C-alpha cells in the first residue's frame, strides 16, 4: 500500500509539474460553464413562457438542467481521458525510467495501481471544476441531492474504467502520441456505438450495448443506482488493470 | 554473491548473450568489459530482473532472478546505461522518491539523502530541477540513486560515461571506498577504467565470454604483445600491397597485419605481435631486404578491439603452435 501511494504521489506531482493538469482543468471548467449557461438560459426562458401561459407548478431543475448537463459532462470527460493516460507508461518507456521502477523491490501491480490511482485523482480534480456551477444551482434552485450524487458516482466509475483502458494502451508503445491517439479512437468508438445501438434492438446490438462503457452511464445519469451497472464498471476496471499487468509482463519477455 | 550459469538471452533475432557462466564473490569489484553490442547491458538487465533470461540461471545474494525477483531487487543498486531520471523533479525530491521506492523508512531517508549527495558530490545541485542538470551531474544523480539504500550488490552500467576526468577519478575513489562490504559489477569499454578500479575482469564479445581473469594477469598477458604502425614506400614505383602484406605476415611473431591506408606510393599497415614477441627489428629488416623503403615504424597502443582479437585470435594461434610443439616433442620421444 505504501508503494502504491508513493507511485500515485509521484504521478500526481508530475501531472501538476507540467501545464497539462491545469489545461485539462481549465478546459473542462470552461466547457462545463458553457453547458451550464446554455442549459440555465433555456430553463429560465421555458419557465417564463410556462408562467405566461398560465401553467402552474415549478419546473424540475434535476430533470431539465442537471441531467443533460452531467450527460454532456460525461461525453466531454470521455475525450479528456486520453490526455490523462497517454503518458502513464509510454513516457517512462521512452525516457528509460521504467527501468528504475521495474528493478525496484515493488510489484508490477503496485506500479499499475499507483499510476491508475494518480490518474484517477487528476480526473477527480478535473471533475471538481464543475463544482462551482453545481453550487450555484443548489443555491438558486432546490434540486434533489441524491440523483446528482448518483450521476457523479457514474462519472467517476466511467472515468475509472476508461483510465484503466488508457493505462493499458499506454503500456503498448513508447510513443505518447500513439498511446493518446489510440485511446482517443477507442473512446470515440464507444461513444459512436452508444449512438448507433440506441436505435437498434437486435440481439447483437444489445450485446454491444451491454459491453459499451458509455451506455452504462445512462442509468446513473437518470439518478438510478443499479447494482448491475456498478458491477459492470468495477469488473471492467479490474479486468483492464489485469490485462495491463499482463502487458507489462510480456513487455519484459519481448523487449 | 552473484552466480551466473549458462546464461543466454535471445531477442527477436539476435542472440545478445550466449551461454555465459561466471561468479562474483562478496566484496569484489568486477569489470565487465566489451565493445559495443557485446551484451553487457543485457547481462546486467537480467541480473537486475529487468529482463528474464532465455536459458540458464542467474542468482544474486542466493536468490534466483526468476523465482525471487523481489528479494534480488532488494539487494541490488542499479545504475542503468541511461540514468533513469525524472526531469520534472528536483534532485532532493528524486532521491527521496527512489529511496522510499527501495524501502527506506521515512525516518532514515533524510540521513541517507544527505550521505549520498555528499558522496556523489551533488550537494550544490540538490534543489535544482534534474531536467536542467548537465550530463555529468545527471550521471552522478543516477549513481546516488543506485547507492541510496546501501545495497549489497551494485550494478553499474558505464558509470563514468559523460564525466570529466576529475570526476572519473572521484568516482573511482568512491567505488573503492564502497568495495569490501559491497559487491560491484561495472561495465565499460575502456580498458584503463578496469585497470584502475577492478580486481577482476570479465570480457565478453558478441555475447560470448572471452576471458575471466584478474586485472594483473590480464595486463601482464597483454603487455607482452605490441602493435606497430608501419609505412612502406617502394624505391621504384608502387609496391604490390598484397605482396607487402604477405611478407609482413611471414615475419616471425606476427599475429595480424591490417592494411590501413594506401596513398600514392606509400602503404601503411598495422601489425600486431604475439604475446612476448618483439617484432620491430625483424619487420624493419624484412622491409629493407625486400628492396622497399621503410618510411615509418612506430609502436601504437592496443585498442580494446585489438585486445579482443588478440585474446581470441592469439589463443587460437597459441593453441595451434602448442599442438605443433606437442607433435614434435612426441616425435622426438619416439626417436629416442
Ligand atoms: N531491446 C532489444 N531488442 C532487440 N535487440 C536488442 C535489444 N537490446 C539489445 N539488443 C541487441 O543485443 C545485443 C547486445 O546489446 P547490449 O545492449 O547488451 O550491448 P552492450 O554490451 O551493452 O553494448 P554498449 O557498449 O553499446 O552499451 C546487440 O546486438 C543489440 O543490438
Ligand atoms: Mg550497454
């Protein structure tokens, strides 16, 4: 455990030693702020119209602002993941520091978990940029807290999953750009699949749908906490970290 | 302390290390000598559990590299060929990180960092970013990293590359001060490096073991032989290069003749002698008697490359001569 935290700490430091961490946070904060602005503007306009037409009863902040907003956030996060994971192993392979890690008395799994945890913490920092806008919503409207928390849990689990996949891809090459590109492509594919299968009810589409990391977010986004989805994400994370360790093993045998 | 038996490491196409066997005793400093691509780094990577062997076994401090890698790694301090440094860290921060990575407890770490920064003379850059250090300083930080946990075994891949002469001497002193309770293997392609720091030498070439010997024995063996640069000029016209080469090869005690240059009417060669033979006088006589002019004749130092050829080819030739002697002796014996 000590070793995992040591690696994690080192990863976090190097993220924040370069501009990448700040860039990601700023980028996400801006995009999220923009989404927030559009969603609230529309909301205000609609509720104004509704009142003009004599309809009674408040409109639902959860349904009309938070849900689409966090759905949007999950898509944006999808495309930030490659920027976080691309350097994890590729950079160490390129500079040769991997030789230090692999000849130190720690296990491969400790290295992998440390790195994944580090990337996870950066991802949380990025997500945290949405806190300001969320706080405004809570101060102004009266949204339910529970579905918001569920949606955030979904964002975290989806992120953890993609970060683990990104980490795996990063072990395959020395070249950060390739690692980032392939991870980006995988994320893009998942995103597209979730679009296509949404209109298709054939058996194969259902299978793809089940395996698609993105579609499992939908329930979380609705504020529904289904143990099936949680189990899917958690087992995906374990599986990805496991193949990462296999990949590191074979790296030794090949290179 | 280190035991390597029948070690072979094959990459996709090349056999980098081919069936080598050696042992290193506790407290020894052993030099690992070989030209580029000899397989030094590969052997060291196997010893440090970075790469698994294709065949054969290796063990450090009694632990097999395949079966007990964590134990092996605990006993080893390793300086890879390119020092494994994080440019975004400060020197102090980096040493603390590597120290903890190697299992030093939080209460000891400050003391250890102080000690190695002193020993490796990097006290003046402790708060600098590693990315901004010069190559020599990086090398020293890499070395500090290798000794931070005071390991039983030190494996150093070209520890003095990139250092200035003063630093090289200091590193040699450092290594000597570490010897005794540390076992050290260092690789290099510089023969004098080994002469200064090591008690024993392991020489490999193209993955194969060429010689294991004490430094004293080896230098004695090599001191006997000489390399001579010779320049021949024809008295009239241009001499036939192959003819000159053949004549030179026929001189007694010559092991090898290499043509270096042919310019106008001058031909230059490099000639190496067998061990213990002095060939300069004979060479001069041969050239003059053949009717050529001797325009230059001087002794040159043996390069590492020459020494390998010397060791391999010399042994080959010596064996042939011995067997010839053995035959004549037995014939004489039969006549008596
Ligand atoms: N990762 C690799 N993949 C394939 N072949 C390799 C790899 N690393 C080394 N080799 C080959 O193995 C052989 C031995 O290489 P090695 O690096 O061990 O030599 P060396 O003695 O350290 O040389 P140098 O003095 O140049 O450092 C070389 O022929 C090299 O081309
Ligand atoms: Mg090498």
